[in-house]
C-alpha cells in the first residue's frame, strides 16, 4: 500500500531533534560483517527501509541477523554464507553491490544481480569491477555480475573515479587479501572513514584513513566486536535547512562537528546562521536569509564534489533553502544528471528557478511558496519537497514517500515532535 504525507506549512518548528545513525555508513558496515565468522553488534543503526533491505539480503545468505531494538543489531556469519544475492531484494537498493567485496574475500565467489536504488542518473559500476580485477578476481558481466577469486592478493589500485561504494568494496575485498594494497584516488567521506574504523577495530590494518590514499596490509582473519554507527551529517544538514526556512529555533543533537566541515561553506552562501556547541547545532529562529554574493557582487554558486567538497546528497536541500533566500544563486550538481529534475515541482509551488541543463539551476528568492501535490522521485528530492512544503502556505501532499523513508528514520513522527503539521496517510 502506498502512503503520502499531508503537510500544512508555514508553521514554526521549535524544539530538539536528534540525528540518527548514518545510512551510508550503516550499509557498508552491515556488508562488512560477512568478513568475520564471529558475532558483530552494531549500535545506532538507523531504522530506515534501505537498512531493512540490506539486513534482509544478509539474512537471505544464511547469516544470523537479530534486531535487539533501540538501534542495536547483531550479525553472525558463522558458517559459509551463500554467494548468490537475491535478485528481487537487489532491485530495491543500490547498496546491494557492497556485498560483492565481502563475498569475494570470504567465499571466493559472488553472484550479484544489477542493483536498484535512486534514479538520479547513470551510476557506473566499472570502478568496482576494475578494483576486483586488480586484486585478482575474474568478473563476467551478463544479466548479472559473476565474480570469482579463489585467492585474492594485495595490489596497487587506482580508482578511475573517487566512487564511495567503489572505494568501500575495494577496502572490504583487500583487508583479507595477502600482501599490501594501495588504493589511490579513494573516496574519503565520513561514512568511508567509519567503515575503515570499524574494520580496524576488528583487526584490519589500514593506514591513511580520511585521505585519498589508503594502504591496507592483508590479515588472516578478523574478530568480532561492537561498533556504534556514526551520526548522519546529511540528516543533520537537512534539519538545518528545515530550521532555517520555518522561523522557529531548532536544536539538532548528536552531530559530529568534524563531519560538517564540508556543509558550512555552502550554507553560509545561502545566508544561514547557526551555532555549534559540542555535539549540538542551534539554528536560531526568524532568520533573514540573504545570499552572500562573491567578491565584486558576482552570483555565487553551491557546487558538489568528492569530500571535502559540498556533499552531492545536499544539493537538493540547498536548492530548496535557496528559494527562501534573498538574492540569486547557482546550484551546480556535477555528479548526477537527473538529480535536479524535481525542480519543476518547486516551480509549481511558486519558486523562481531556471533549470539551465541537467546539472545547473539558477534560483532567485525569496519566493512565496504555496501547497501543491507532488511525488518524491528519490530520497533527497523528497526531503527537499518536505522542506519546501513546511515553508509553504497551505496544504501540500507528497506521494511516494517510501523514497523518503529509505533515508530518514520516522521523519513524520520526529518532525511532529518539534511542531510540524505532518500526517502519514494510506492511499
């Protein structure tokens, strides 16, 4: 049964909201639990659809998975897991590809159907395949990926793009491969770092965490252990955007300031104000959002890129906030050619946006937004629509909210707790 959100906008959000665990860290770390035959306990696991699907995939391989409640999951891959992934489950989630590296390292074989996920443009898997081949695997591509490696071996790997999931797969395949692996042009986002810290805690040898060059010395085996998933900087930034456009004072708790450094410059260009104290961000109410022009009164831009550039997952959020900021700004989404195709929905609400091409949108604000009926095409566009709806006059309806649920834990309940007028209804 499909569900929608009914939202009555123009209500200030006031109060405290806690950031959930990082979705993009939880998914590879769940996959990495296959690398050991000892029990793993994961804490602060977000209760979202993508995590549920990943846990179903792991359980389908014959691994013991138990939900202990309150964000705690135990995973125990005691016996030899199956090496063939469930095709129906893989269609739901792009992160299914992350099981390829651990299965190759643990079983020497992986059969992986094409992954699903957000339709935000071409998302190539070549980087993963080249890394596996560098480590000694053979890969056959037909209707599915058949990967075999009786014995992986350490090797130099140059990634042809700084792919997050490609880097994570290379890391997981290499930690049990004899010899030394050097991964160059590695992605180094906070979730990649969290995966590395998790593996090191289990006994892996990884040097260069947080940089784009990783040195890995293969070990014979990994142990069990307990790990707390880092908090989600993308969700924290999404809540900052919500607070900035709804006039109330929002206190965002359990953030990791070191993971927010790439967010600050882009949000400053939108005129946003905030205060950081320890692991808390305070977004003051009644903000006078004014775009900060570049020197010489030139139009500024918010542009994404690999860490530590502005995160690609926040370009949709920045665009929604920009509709409420005085001035003109260019949002330049370099990484995915379909990411900005939702802007017509905001234009229908009254936003002044020119979509120049698949990658660039010029926003002029502030615009008075009015409630509309919309459909969420992906996780981040759905949150951008939610931000716009909470800033708008009147009632909005957002359909296909399963997309939002894939990335934001119980978002309607948590926003109601700080004053949002939002209701989940069956259709």
